[in-house]
C-alpha cells in the first residue's frame, strides 16, 4: 500500500453530553449500548460529559441534551453546549417536552419553595439564598424554547438501540430515522 | 327560575329518553337553564341510564355547551378573518371594556359573558355575533353600545330591536338553481314518474358531484347505499357549514328549504330509505323553527310522511338535529357520531357510511347544495344537467363571496368560471389574494386569477374570501391556524399537538422573536400534518401557512429576527419569582440575553 493512496483518517467525531433537569435515565440508556461503545470510541471521542467529567464544553460535533431547563445553571450549560456544538440533539421526553419535572408547571414556583423550605415548622424558616445555588425558573422549559435544537430522539428513555441508530446516522451523514420498532413502547 | 329536574324531565320526555338524543337533550336543557350544572349532568345521566362521565364528555366536546355558568346573555363574537377585516376585534375589546368583563368570564352578577367563536357564516354582513345562539349582524360601535345597554337593563332578547337579527340572503347572481322557478312537489313527482331505478339512472347521467368539498360522484354514493345489505337506510343532509367563509347553505336553508327536503326525499326514494336527518350547525339555531314549520306544512300536503304524493311505498320523513359549535362535525363520520349523541370524532374508515353509517345502518351523507341539485336533476333530466359546466364538473356552483369587494354575497355560476370573472362581478379592485374553499382550501394570487372554479382546476366547497392590497397575509394565515388549533377534535396526536405547535410558532413570529428555525419547523409540521393526520381537518391545517409562505414570503421575513434563534422565553423574567422568594439580587440571580 503506497502512502499517497491512503485516504487521510477522518478526525474523530467529538460528542458532548449533559443531563439538565432529567433523571439520568437517558444517559443510562445510552450506556446500555454496552460493548458497542468500543466501536463508537474508534470513530468518536467525548468532550464534556458525565463519562469524562470534563466541566466545560469545547468545540464539538454533536451535543446530546437530556432533561429540560429548570434553573439558571441549566440555561448556562445549555447555551455553552449550543455555542460549541455543530449539531444539538434533545434526547428523551424531558428535553423535548419538559417531561416529569414539568409536572410542577401548574404550580407557582414561589408556593413550591415556601412549601418545601419555609413552611417546615421549626426546621427551617427561610428559602435558601446562597448565591452558589442556581435559581429556579418559574417553569421547566423544553430545550427548544431556550436554544435551537437540530434533532429530537423521543422516548422515556429512548432505547439503547434507538440512540445507537440515531448516533450512527448522524455520524455517517444520513438523515436519522427511527423505525416503528424503535418508537414503540408497549 | 326554572326547576332543574323539571326541565330535564321534560327534555328527556320530548326526546324519548334515548341516549342517542343526548346532545339534543343537553342543548334543550341549556336553552332554559343557561348552563349544564353538575346537578343537570347527573339527572340527565340517571334519566338516560348512562354514566355521568359520558354526559361530561359530550358537554366538554362542544363549544356551545357550558360546564360553568356563562351568564343569561352569552355573547360570542364571530372571529373569522372577514369579521376581523371589518373591525370585529376592536368591537370585541370595546364590549369587554364596557361590560367590565374578561374574555369568557361571566360577570359577577351572572348576567353576561363575552367570548370569541369560529366563523358564524355571516361573512357578507359582518361583523357578527351570537347572543344565546341568535345572530346579530352588521355590528358597529353604536350597535355594540346599544347591546351593552340592553344587557345591563336586563331586557329579554325577544324585546331587542328585530333589525339586529336581520339576516339577508344577498343573492347577487342566480343561475340554473337559484334562478329557476320551483313548483312545490314538482321534483318529487318527477322522481316518482321516473321510478327508483330511473331516478338513479338520471343521477348517473347528470355526473352530479358532491358540493360539500370532496366532489364524490353522488350517483355512486346513492347506488352503494342502495346496494348495501340492511333493512333500514338513512339520508343525512349535512348542514354543518363550518368552513370559514362559507354561507351558501345558510341561504338555501333560509329560502330554498322545501327543495332541500324534497331532495332528501328523492334520495330516500332512490336508495330505499324512509328516514332523513338534517344536521344543522348550532350557529343556525335561529333557522330551526322556520324549518320545522316547513316540515309541518310539507307533511300536511303529503310531500313528507307516508305515501308521498300518493305513491304507494314512498314513505319518508325528516328529523332535524342541531350541532353545538364544532367544525369537525361537518366531516361526515364525525357528523354521524354527533347525530348519535356522542362527541364528534371522525370514525376510522372503512367501513364507509354508505355501508355502516348512522346506528351502523347504510347512510347517504350529502351536502345541502348537492341535495337541492338532485331536484334539478329530477326535473331537467341528467343529460341537460350534464350539459352545463365543464367536462368533469357538471352543473353550477354557488359561491359565498366575502372580504374586500363592493358586493359580497351569493353568486351562482356554471362550473368553469374564472376567478377573475367573479372578482369583476363582485366589484373587487386591487386584490392581492383570494382564499378559495376556506382555510382548508387554497390561496390564489393575481397570476392565478385566470384559473377556473372546477374540480379539475380549483375545487371549492363554496368559500371565496377576497383580500385587498392593504391586507397582511401573515395575519390571515395566523387567524386560520388559530381556527384549526381550536377546532382540532383531539383524536389523533399529529393534529392535536401539531396545530397548537404551529399556532405557537406563528405567535412567536408575530411577536418579533421568530427566525428561520420557526419557519423550518412550520414547514416540517405542515408536512407531518398532511401525511399523518386521521382526517381532512389535520391534513389541510398546514395549508394556509404553507401557501402564504410560498406566496407572501416577505410578510413573514420582515417579522423574522436577523439571528438564527431567539428563545421563546425571557429567561431573566422567568427567574423573577424565585428571586423574590429567595430575596436575592446578586449577579448569579440574573441571566443575560445571550452568552
Ligand atoms: C373537517 C371537515 C369538515 C367538513 N365540513 C363539511 C361541511 O360543513 N358541510 C359539508 O357538506 N361537508 C363537509 N365536509 C365534507 C363531508 O365529510 C362530506 O364529504 C360531505 O358532506 C359529503 O357530501 P357531498 O358528497 O354532497 O359533498 C367536511 C369534511 C371535513 C374533513
Ligand atoms: S426522558 Fe425519561 S429517562 Fe430521560 S431524563 Fe427524562 S425521565 Fe429520565
Ligand atoms: S386530524 Fe384533527 S380533527 Fe381529524 S381526527 Fe385527528 S385530531 Fe381530530
Ligand atoms: S398518551 Fe397518547 S399521546 Fe400521550
């Protein structure tokens, strides 16, 4: 094999992931791709992700977002990921619709905080005001109301097979498509 | 104050305590008691031997049935784009202010509520409103003030000036149907002379196609119903006329009712049905008594009932059912569900109504105009009928013309007429667009005005809304999208969710926060709705946005932001409440517009 005929190796695809207001179920489902993660690592590498413990996102190809946006920190993380990623994917019901955490959207966030902190007789009499703590938004917002989203993977959580298929499609430049069997939950 | 149980008992008795009459019972009870209280719900459920939840599902489905008190005067301002073009929203706001009300909330004294409603079919004499389902037309600021005074003075509707309730026919151009003199009973006698098979043969020769929108061959429908197994058959006249901008059936129901009923009887004669049902939209409640009176007089001269016109075995009678504010009930299978007293959700087809319709029996559903045309076919014969119009669209079509023109109203033309001809006849100048067949139809621009009204070119159920050069087609599309989001029956997810997502995206654009991203989403949703919705409502709900984006793109573009995305939420404002409660105002308690 002559050196000149060799096609230059494509740079590895850089993937960032995060869990905002989610339960980490989508990440667990991602890890359920099991040994296929070794195949993935041949063509991809991780940026910011619970897997690497990198805290800030740098320029990358794909960002996977689990969970909706419930507090100021979620919004900062999400904006940073959007600014750095070429493709941003909302994964799971929480990221797409707000999901379970959005059950609180019917209630006033002030009432919720009072109920949880202030109204506990004798235990604690004020809502925490430490600047270290991210403040809650009035509602839990789906990701696409805060940043532009390129793709959505439905499910709670999407199955490992669905995530695997979707990622492969994205990496190989195909329009991602989930067949009925990958969208069927009962 | 009438006693609830007494009123319910009477309604149950009138309606033979049949669960299929549930919607009619609720409607009648509400006319007396002003709303459907939990007490009413329970006595109706008990009286019919059905669960209370079944009653609730019906009350919740229909816009004109109220689970909360909405006052003794329930005012609904018609919110079609043609009403808006005549200033309806200003009048609506004015009325709320004068009566010190918030939208859809009853006043503290329980006297009155004011809300918006979908097109009431008065587009040629708007702006219009309904008060307790009676239409008031040609609203002006003065008339609105007078109405507020009457309401405040607690004056009964019967004592309001009759002029308020005047509804004009406005027939501007008559042709074979509207222009012909009709001898009562002549259509029936002609059909009897032809015989059942002979009448069907004439229908085949006529090439008459349904006037309700889809243009299905009427003779084929009738023949399938006749040939379907079963002892009992039904003829249903679809007088739901819910497509915004359409009001020609209203005129037929007002001034040509006997011909509609004779058309139904002819259909019954031809297919072997003895029962007719006319489904009248709730907005046309004011026509019920005149129509019932017509039925009575027809029964008296043997044009309805047993042995019609003396023909042995020709038995046919008609019952009128009222709708209660649901556009989807114009879809024939939803209409049948509604006739059976249920929420009007489209059925899964097949089976089609011709084999399994009302109560599972073979049923013909035809539009009002189609049935009147059947009398023309009976009288003229199929061949002459087929000689008018175009190759694939026989006969004439009645158009409901409204919007920016000098002479809005009813225009009947042979099929094949050019759009520009209609515009000329109704005195429209400087037209930028015509919306044909309502929001679910098509938006045409001047380069297309030479196209023909016909099934093979521009098909229509009748609506013809004209937009002059001052009009903003983005707002037109937004109004239509609101209509679909409001009228989606909720049965299937693409339409239930998709129409609302489209509405919200348009609101975001209207708000000056939309970008290309929203446009892409709108186009994707329009396509998804078209491909995956269960019925015609969802399948066409994306049309207005798709058409106007293609033809009036700058109307969208000038509203879009320069960047490629703007959040739907003001994030900093969304932290206000938590800041208050935590007593914080540090840098971390705020969030800037962009990173
Ligand atoms: C959402 C929707 C609304 C409709 N509304 C009406 C209506 O108001 N009047 C009508 O005659 N047909 C309406 N149709 C069409 C009916 O389903 C049906 O095709 C028609 O009544 C058949 O009568 P025809 O063959 O005489 O046209 C509607 C269809 C859909 C999908
Ligand atoms: S979508 Fe389901 S699995 Fe994923 S974060 Fe939300 S709750 Fe957890
Ligand atoms: S398309 Fe819309 S109106 Fe039709 S069945 Fe589905 S939800 Fe109902
Ligand atoms: S359960 Fe079917 S759409 Fe939510």
